[in-house]
């Protein structure tokens, strides 16, 4: 019997704590789907989600991050058109100047009112959940 399972991924909402109003970092993707995204990627075999989040942040934006907390798990089978993925979204902090690396074409620093319209995957939903939590303390809960 051949089993098909969703691929586990991480998304890291990185707050730059050394800048006013704690803006976040987004990457412009160099690969399909094109557009802006929360830094992140696939969890490697034998790797914890937390380790993957720290690694992916370093690979994509060249910063060492400190994980603060897990925001939510996103598992809608349609969240990634390439294949079924499950994302564990983390909130992290960092200091310094991000630099695009790995599969990031560009890196941007954004406040809530500056987020680009062309976000990939379900990152618009994740960021809405993040801002709601950050601004009002309301944690997202999804039950289907």
C-alpha cells in the first residue's frame, strides 16, 4: 500500500525588534509561485519544526532568529497549489539587516499598513491572524 501524507513546513513571522513598531520581514520568491511570502520552507527528515524555522530564517533572510511562540497550524489542503502541506507558523524576533538568500529573490521590511497585495499561499490569512493576535491578543482557532 502506498501512503500519501501532507508535507510539513514552517512559516516564520520575523519581527525586527531593533526598529520602531516592530516591522516584519517578507521575502519575494524566486520560484513558483511568485510573489511575496513569509519566510519558511519544508521541514527536513529528522529535524524538529523549531530547528527548521531557525534554519529557514537563516537561509532565506540571513538572520539569526529567536523563536517566541507558535502562532497556529495551517492545514487546509488547498493552501499550496503545488501539493498538500501543513504549515506550523511561528513568531520570532531578530535584530539586524535582512539579506535575501537561498530561494529569496528579494527581502522587504513591512509594517502592518504596508503589506503587499501579491502574497503567496495562504500567507494573507496567516498575517491577518498574526495582526489580530498581536494587536488584540485574540489567538486564531480553526475547527472544521
